[in-house]
């Protein structure tokens, strides 16, 4: 009865303590609504912005187990970011999940820390010594009786069984032996191992924990010799490895012990889970490391409670495990509320507890960094680019030695040679082979390699573009019609364009890129992506035109479907319309046609000998069209699937990452093998086999004078302006897209240095009669995507974090070196089917649309409001305004597409500048608030906005100070 009375009294005391906690928390919250809560005031002095970051905490919770008169600590749960618990069967870990805590357990934990023993910065190097100091402190404060000192010590020093160890069932050899009646007689006081076991040292879970991590151990148990809870929170002065205490050999910094009377197992476990969850909370762990006394820890719990969201029990099943989010919210927003700068702003957007979930921070102003600041000095921007990039030059090469670079090189290489062959063929048709596939190969290799070696942003890939092709075609037609030497006038246009680019570099003209907002960037990149997709589909459809499928084919009449070679003497050569037949008229006498077996010769031989093909199935080759489509769509869909394999549940993490990195190469090899196995004559990649000009009557050097009038040298300055605008806009917009902050590039940009080398290469290519090259948007984006890095040692349940891009010069340089030597690899490359490469083009076009807000807004037209994703801009801008903004972008894109598809494509670069004018006009249609969420605020508006905010903050501060003076 006396024990029951004490237990009931203790329950009353604890109930009153929880009520007191609620009252004190309520009062602090009411205080915070007017000024700043005492907890926030206290944390402001603890969490300094200039302090070093605290280590990551691995938290393990062990519970005391009783079996057959023996006791041991069994690992029941662990945390790095999310909770993993030992399943009831005890043979496996649960999936990582978000810890769902009861509010009552948090208040009970607060009470435990208020009334328990707190030891901060304890000098401890072994668990027995730490336990002795902990018990001694409890005895001194009168929290436990001296006579139970040994019992508490005995319990706390029991051996720890982790999930990697076997249970404590007695072996067959022990059966029949008497069990000791007193546990203290069978075990020594330091039963826990002094050094980590082999299981701990070999634990593969260490790969999931950062190298500098420290451990926090939570020990929860119930015993029969206590009448009130034994609570202790210990922070060691220096982290120490405490033998077999922790599952992994990580030094321990924190210990939380809760031993209590029997009958409250569930309550103790919930308090332990609450403590463990707090220890892995970014903000509370900082508080735990920097706390000076008990009140600092209580303030940390109060801040945690201030952020807690309660799920009503009638609307949520606590047994449901919440999956970890794909993206963790940043703790910096919570910490910023305690900084000195934000503390005095009651209505600021810093975040913290007082801000609602809808009050996201306004988008950052449109800033492209110091790289585009106008210096006002001759070549000032170029000099700053060189100074910025020079320190990284050597690291740009050795940092490229990684397995991921191999995949990137092969992928971009195939894209580049396919583009070079396609563009070279079109250029040859447009210029009567003055420039062809060979010139395209050599120009791509030369310009690309030089740019990647010395350019400001080596991740950019140079290539030829459609508008350049249109310009070359018009220039050639103009030259032929006016009896002007095409190569010579082209050389002077290239030299003038080079000079104009250098003038733009010297005067820091790249500064105007600051006025290109997301509206212009997304319109341009979307257009180039749609061109890639359209070209891939057109080329695929041309296969169906070349190898048509006959809808009249009937299997029952298959006997009537045949194709015969008709003898040449049955055909009058003079009536033949076949060029091959006319060419071979003189060869008729050389053959004895009667001796030939005309049923056994091939189609090519029949036509070469002057015969003709007669029959219904002579042009019926349906297998090639269908197989080409299978190769095309199979390559695309397999690449998409393998790229997503990184987030799959199958295979280890490294294996998944390797498959995702080599997704494109695997897809190409698989469908090349399918094509080889089918043994059908699908269209293959044709690469030149000799290094010589495509046109026999031209050399590798173009002479500047002699064939055209002298005034042509000066007159070519005018058409060069169009080329310069095209190069400037293509190059700089692509550079902005590549350098956007989402890619987390760390080595800086080089807009002026990029344009400098593009201009120099214009002159070199003009002298050699090679095509002109500029940044290729889609291939550059694909290059970036193939080099993205993610964190390796991610916590269980935490999605790999995007760390940035592998910035180096090696992959781009190797791509273009391989392009140059492709002439010698023709015997191998000729086995690659063109439909496979069309599939790669389609993938690059679709992949480059990923992450473009414009594309996401287009898809909103097809979604009912209740099914639309929770985009941030939809929370702040009415849907009708979002649709209007998107419609205007679609209209601009359609105009650009029409211009590109006609002869007017020569003015395409000027229309890109027109997008900037349209964006300026949007200020008259949309408010600055709407544009801040849907686009970027133009620099002049941004400056005014900052000044207005500054004045507003100043006036609020003055009003706050005046009210304080009146109160005084």
C-alpha cells in the first residue's frame, strides 16, 4: 500500500509538472505574439551566426530487456535523419520514416529535463566513470538514495546487444546448469565491452553516416528498485568511444538515461523517442552542443514545441508511418529568427514560428552575379574573367578523372557526331559542297577543343545552328547570282564578325544579358528543345517515307507478290529514264546477257547492268520502317527508364547510380545489338574515311583577296552584323542557362572570355573554310545533366542531395578530340543505326525541358484545379493571370517558330532581342508582385523595390522605438 501511495503521489506531481509546463509554454507564446519570447531571447545568445557548424548526430535508443533473471540493453531504434525501428520480429530494420510523437511525451520530456540531473561538459573517457559521475550527482542532489547506487550502476553497465548480434538465448551447453539467483553474482560491474567489437567495426551502416559524426545514446528501462524516475542528461566535453555502447564505432557526445518504476513501459519508450528525435533536429542539436545550463535546454524544447504540428487522433492513424519527404526543409529559416538582424522585424519574411505555412519568402531579385557587372574599363570584364578562372585551370583537368566522365564523354560524343553529320550534309546541299561533312567534322573538333581548353565556361558545347545554316544558304545563292566568290566573301564576313565580337568583349557589352529574365531564357531554351524534338521526329518519319508500308498487301495473295529483273534487251535504252541505265549503255557489249542467271543477281547489280525491276513488291520493305521505329522509340524509352533507375528500390545504391550514369550508352549498345541480331539493312551512320575537302577544287586555306572587288572587304561589314547578333545572343543566353544558380556551379562564369574565344574561332574557321560555331543550348544542358553530382553518404530515408556539377575541361576536350579522330573509327561507327541516334536526339530535347517553369505552366491548361501540383507561384498569383502569362509566352514562341521555318530565319537573332522588348511591355500588364513569382524583376525595378523596402523597414523600426519610449 505504501508503494502504491508513493506511485500515486508521484503521478500527481508529474501531472502538476506537465500542467506547469503547459502554462509556462502558453505564457511564453502569448509573450511572443507581442515581442519576443524568453526562449527566443535565450536562444538568440546561444545560436551565433559566426559559430562553426555542429557535427551530425547519430542517435541510438536502447531499451532494458529482462529474460530469465538476466538483463541486457537491446537496440530498439536509431536515427540519423529519420527514425528506423527494430521490427517486432527483431530480425530487420523498418523503413526510415518521419518520427510521429505524442504531444504528452514532449511535455513529459520537458519535465524530465527540468527535474532530472544535467551534466554539461563532463570529462569522461569510459562508461563506468561516466556512470559513477552521473550517480554521484544524483545522490548529491538528493534525487536517489545512496543505498541503491550499486543497483543503478549495475543496470547501466549491462552489455548492449545491437541488431547485428544474436539474442541472449542460452546455448545447449548451458542447459542444466543452475541459474544464479542474484544477477550481480554472475556479472562483473563492467560487463559492457571496453573496446568496439568486430561487429561494430565491420558494420556497413557507417557508409550512411558522415565522417565527422558523433553519437547520442538514449537508454530507457524500467526496474523494480526505483519509486520515482532516474533521469540524467550528459554532454561530454570531448566525444569518446565508449566500447560496445553504440552500434557503430562513432564517438559518443551525449547520453540520456531514463530509468523508472515498473508499469510505464510505453510512456518511457515515448519519452525516449521524443529525446532521440530532438537530438537529430538541426536546431535542437545546435542548442544541445552550445547550452550553458538547464534553462537553455528547456528553451530549445520550447522552440521545438513552437514548431510542432499536431495531427488529430480521430483523423490520423498513429500506426501509419510517414514516408520521408523528397526534399528536406532548410533549418536556416528557423535559425534566422534568432539572429540579431531579424529579431527586431516583427513582420519580416525570415520564417520562424510566427510565420504561417503560406508565407514563403519572396523570390530572390534577378541577379546574375558579379561576372556581368559593368567595369567601365577597356577589357575590364575579360580581365576579371581570366583572373577568376586561372586558379581553377589545372583542377579543371584532374577533377575530370571519374567514372561518371566516361559516360558523359560517350553520350555527348555521339550527340556531337550525329549533329555534325546532319549539319554537314545540309550545309553541303546548301553550298554545293564547299562545306560538307568533312568540314563539319574538322570544324567541330577544332572549335570545340579550343573552347573547352581555354573558354570561360568549359561545360558549354559548341555546335552549328539552324540560323547559321540559313545564312550560309542565302549567302551562297547571293554569291552565285552576282558572280561573287562565295568562300572569299564568307572569309571577310567572318573576319568582320570576329572584330565585332572583340569590340563587344572590350566594352563589357555582355552587361545587357542582365536584362534577359526567365521569360527570355525559357522562351529561347524551349524553342531549341522543341527544334530538337521536331527534327528527331521528322527524321524518323522520313524513314517511313523511304521504306513505305504497303496497306494493300494481302497474305492470301502472297504468290503474286514478286520482283524480277527485266533483261536490258527487252528495254530500249533510249526510252529508259534511269540515269544508271544511260550511263551503262556503252557497257552492253561487254556482257553475255544470255549466260547470266537474272534470278540470282542483286537489285544493285540489276540496275548497274541496265536491267529494270518489275513487280509489286520491288519497293515493299515494311520490316525496315517498323524496326527503325522500334530502335528509335526503344532507345528513347529505355534511356528514360534507366535514368530513373537511380531512385529504384532494386540493387545497391552504387549499382543504381552506375546504371543511371551510363543509361544512354547502355540503351545505344542494347539496340545496336538488336539491329545487328535482326540483320536488316537499316540506315546506318556514315562517316568520311579520308581527310580531304568535300569539294575537290578547294583547299584548306581560303585566300582573302584576288577574286572579288576590293570594296567587298568593306561591304561585308553589314551582313557580319547579323552574324554577330546571332552569335552574341545564342552564346550568352546559353551561358546564362548553363550558369543558372540551380546548377550550383562554384568555379565562376566567364561571359566575356567565352565570347572572346568564339570570336577568335570565327576568324580561324573562316580562313580554313570551316563552318561557324556557337554554343549549342540542348547539348550543353545534356552535358550538365550528365555531370551532376549527388551526395553518397545520405542518411537512411533521405533523398540524395544535389551537390552541383562536376566542373572540369576534360570531358568536353575528349569529346571533340574523339570527333576529330572519328574518321579513323569509321569501320566501328558504321554499325550504329541512325534511328538509335534519332532516339538520343529526342531524349536530349525532352530532357532539356525538365525544370522549365514555362513547360510546367503549359501542362496546367490540361489539369483541373484540384489536381494541379502545389507550385509556389499558384499560392500567390491567380490562376487566370498565370494562364495569361503562359499564353503570351506561347504566342512569342509560335512567332519565333514561324520565323525559323521560313527564309526570314536570318532575322531570328533580332527577334530574340525582341523578346526582351516584349518582357519590358509586360510591366504594363502584370503587377510587380505577379512578375516576381512568374518571372524576374528587371534590374531598374529591382533597385526601386529595394529602396522602398529599406524605407519601409526604417519607418517600422522608428515606430517600434517610439512605442517603447512611450511605454517607458
